[in-house]
C-alpha cells in the first residue's frame, strides 16, 4: 500500500470535493481517495506503487481540476526546510488568488447593495400604498440594469457560468451551478423582454424584469467566497510558526574545531555545542555540561527542565542557562519538531470537511428544478394548446418555465448560511471569542466532549510561590523568603524570578549578597550579612522534612533554605489554577458535556489541579503524539470532541479534534492550529462559544427552511397549479417577490442573533 498527498487546483466548494473524490475513487489502482476542502489536499492510497501524476490529471482535467504531488523531503535532508518552501509557494499562490477575488468584491458589492435597496423599494411600493414608486421610470431603470447586470453576469459571474458547463460535463451540481443557472435565466428573460418589447407584447409576456436579482445574488455570493478564501489562507500559518521554531544554524565539533554550519548539514553522531540562550538545533543526548532548558514547546509546562550528562534534549527548545555539548541522535525528518509538523499537517488534512448544506441540496435541487421547468413548458404547450390555443398556451408555458427558474434562484439559499455566520461571528467577537471560520462554528455545535490541557488552560501557566514554611521554627516565613529572594535575585534560573516577585509583592527588602556562586544542578549560595546561605534542591534524606512530601505529591517544586549548614525552611512553587476554571467546568457539565483533563505533566500534579477544577477524568503524562491519539480514541468511540489548549505541544490535538480552542494567552502555534481563540484566556467562554454555535446553527436550519419553503410552495404555483382550479396564473413577478421575501426573512432571522444571550 502506497500513500501520496497532492495539492488540488480548481477546488472551491464541497461539491467540487465530492466530484474529485468520486472520480479519483473510480480510477483503477486507487484504493481510497480522501479529498479535504479546507486544506485543498487529496490523500490517495494505492494498491501498488501508485500511478503517475499525469495519469490522474488526465482523469480530472476534463472537469477543470488538477493535482500536484507534494514531494517528500529526502531522508538525509531537513524535512522542515522542504516544508517551508512548499508552504511559502502555496501561500503566494493563495494570496494572488485572494487579491483577484478582493478586486471582484470591491466592484460587485457596492453595485449589489444599491440594486438590493432598489429591489426592496420596488417590492414595497407594489405591495403597499405607503411607499411611493421609485423616482425613475422603469424603462430607464431597465436599460441601466441591463448594462450593469450584463457585466455582473458575464464578467464577474463567469465562474458561476463555468459551473453550468461543469454540470453539463460531470452531471454533478455545485452551488456555482445553481447560481449560474438562476442568474443566467433571470438575465436572459429580462434581456429578452427589454430588448424585444413588440415580441414580448405579441406573446403576452409580462413586462417585469429580474436584472436586480442577478446583480444582488452575484454580489453577495462573491463576498462570501472572498471571506471563505481569506479564512482558508490561515490554515498554513500554524505550519509556518512551527517551521520558525527550527534553529537556522548549529555549532558542531569537527576535526577538533568548533565550526558553525547550517542546521540542514548536521548529521547523526555530530557533537553539537549549545551556548546560554541558544536554540537547540536537533535532538540528541548531553555528553558534557549541565543546563536548564525551556521545553514548553513539547511538554507545555512552564517550569524549565534541568538537564545533565546523559539526558536527552529536543531540537527547537531553548537553552536557558549554562553551556553544554550533546551528540546528535535525530536529524532532519526524524526530529521531534519535524514529527510535530507532520502530525499537524496530517491532522489538518485528515479532518473531513463539513459539507455545506446548500451544496448538498444543490446536487439534487438543480436537476429537479430543470426537469420541472421543462415538464411545465411541455405540458402547457401540449395540453394548453388543445384547450386554450397555441398563443395563450405558449405565453403560459414561458411564464411557467421562467417563474419556476426565477423562484428557484438561490438568493435566500445563498444568504441562509453566510448571514447567520457573519452575525454569529460578530456576536462572538463582542464576547472575546474569535471564530476562525464557519466550519469551526458548525462543528462546535455538535460537541459532546471537551478536553482541556492543564498548563495555561486550566492553570495560569507561570510558576508562583505557593508555600513558605519553617522546618525547625527558628526562622519566620518572611525571613526565609527574604533569604531566598536575596540570593535568587542574583540568579538566572527561571524559578528565581518567581521567588523574587513573591518577596517584592510582600514588601520584603532584598538584602546585599557577597560571595555569590551558582551551583550547577544544585542551586545557589552566598553570604548575607555574616551568614552563609544556600538555596538548593532537597536531598533524598530530606523528604521527611515537615511538609515536603505532601507538597511534592501535589506536583510542586520544593527548594530548601539552608543557613550556616542547617535547613531552616522550605519554599514551594507551583502553577496556579486559572480564575473561573471551576465555573467553566461546572457550566459545561450542566450542558451535558463530558470534561477531561489531558496533560503531559505528572499524575499527582494533574490529579491535584483537576480536583480543584472539578474534573473527574484525568489523562496525564502524555506527549504530543499521545495527545492526538487520545482525541482519535474518543472520536472512535463516537464522541464529538473539542480540544482546549495553549501550547505548541497541543497543536496536533487541536488540529485533529472536531474543534480546537486556543487561549490567546498561549503560543501563536496553538492559536493558529485552533478554529476558535479565547481572547483573554477566560475558559468560561468555552461554554459561551458552544452556546453561540448551537444558537447559530439553529438559525441556519431555520433559514434553510424558509429558503426552501418558498420553493416548495411557490414552484407549483409558478407552474400554474392554480389555473385548473381557479383560472389564476401566477405572474412571474410574484416569483420575484417570493424570492425577495425569502431573502428578507432569512436576513431578519439572522439578525436575531445580535440579541441572543450567551
């Protein structure tokens, strides 16, 4: 079995993805085709060694699509560099496409808004005497509208006309097909009755036109497509951020000399030198030296890890203290960072796109409407001629056919989802909930399980002094904190800042220190006044000191304050639970949502924090790959999962969950991997986001109901169903009114979200 990934060109809607999937799946030798609209990728599984790119494009070319294989990096090259080139190239292509779409929107939208207002004015004037007629005669208006709509339909609406051609070739309809047929028929009929008034009158056709309908539909749909393309552009930003973590160069020892080389040239077995503040270039094992390393990109934990000879280090992490050398063990595509990048790419690519309801219905709706309009024309010509005569029958046949196609014009269908989404996203922004795209909002409405990362999500993500206590009663807590802060004020260790900050907040004076010395792997020492003071890690035999065992069981880091060789007290540091965490968990439970804590931290610390937040289920000591596997396991059991996190280590899980929720107080990588971002890090807004998504989806379903109810009722009426019973034939103008009425009801219903309570 061979698996290959391809970039897809020409795909822009859910129906496109369905067509490509169907056509590729039918190719002999292709075992499985997974086409992702969001990432514009196709993942193909072949039974053998695969087939040529050209052979696949020969199949898709006739439908207007093409594939470009994503070439994997060579084993001895840096996979991250290859990924960077691919991402950069794809981004430039999408930016160029986005600029082109923006130009179209800037031309179409102002015109669409003007004609939409005119259309509403005319309808109101027809339906009520309270609104005066438009201050322009209809002949002049139609002449202007003919010119404007011709440009809109045939220039700006060309992609929709192409949808008609693709429908004729493939037999599968997309939203473009529906828009193309509706706008073209409305324009064609309107142009006919405007340009050939005598023929119009001789056939007994009404004088009404639908130029404005064509203009408005095209304007609003182009805006929706532009907004969609802009949101899709961000799918590659998470990968870009991850790529940026990789060091650009490395210092290696070769032939007894230390030289700087590009990181791509580091080989397995090289001896690499890392200086204080430097970024570790590749994975390896420390061969000489000691340091404190910020590994939050992998573990998500704020506390740096102390490393000594024999310990492993990870490429992309940051050396906070000390210099050391290590032996490279994993380079290129085998590093932890490269694997995380691949995992995020695969997670984004494997997530099934949420099919647009309108695109699903369009595949059936368009052929049905076309068949109904044709049947209506034939029935009136045949039966109508026998009963009423050819001239009257032809008039009714044309009016019936046009009426059906006009009332089926997808203005309301095109507005049903985007209007609700725009209002819903705006409502979320008011509450500090940033929603990346409609797919995330829709997916969140189905969530039944929320998985929280611990550090930076349930907790604040920064170490804080939580306990200061005396071991023999000879020193007060303020005195102990003063000794500790005075020494740590001279230290570069990340924990030192937390101790100094705790003393400063209590107004404790920082004392002068002489003979200061940093003890690698142990702590710091110096002289304060006439006393020799040392701040150090507890030794094994000191675990019986009062309180140490209990504090360590809670996952806290404990240091001993030693004066003149005697342990006088202890200082404990830990992350602290985020304000509102308990409220957030309780609210989610009341909504019937299962809550889980998933973390790379140790079990005791995780269990302690989970209990404080009211979370019963804890999955601890899990690395990034394991986090993604946990999400997959929950999904395999039928759960719809939202993952909330803030660290780089959360990125794969955020990407593979139905919805990723990132805290804006966390890393950019997590934010770019997530579909929803909580601006101020208040996790109580996770429940509010779920409420918003459910209300928005309820409005969308209502909108779609109203969009279709007009068709369900109106199509038979437009076809002439009332004529045999009452002798009434519905003028096509009422089809236009019904179409506009459905649009008004849809927009009005969407605006109700502005007053929704979260």
